[in-house]
C-alpha cells in the first residue's frame, strides 16, 4: 500500500510491503514537480535540491495534486 500525504510544510510518502517506509520532503527543498499521465492515472516526479527524483505512481487526481504542490512551493519562496 502506498500513501501520499500533503501537509502544510511538507509532502510525505508512505509505503508498506513488509516494512513501513516513510519519506518526507519539505517544500523548500523541492526544485521541480512533473507529472506523466496515462489515461486517468499519473506518475508524480519530485526533484529535490540534491537532484534526487522521488516518484509516486498510479496517482488519481494527479493534476490537482500537482497544482497544490506547485502553489505551496511558490508560497514558500
């Protein structure tokens, strides 16, 4: 199971396979956000300051999520 949580100050990715993994990315560390879509599902790609790409696949309402994240990035800068 994968979960994407949009907080006021960061994005959190959580996944469970055998163990629980969490990754939190503060908005001020995000350089760019890209979305690639196939039909009604999208893949969200977030580039951070250390040129690391974080991907979240099979995202519903990807355009809304991209818009919210970009608004929060520009609000912090």
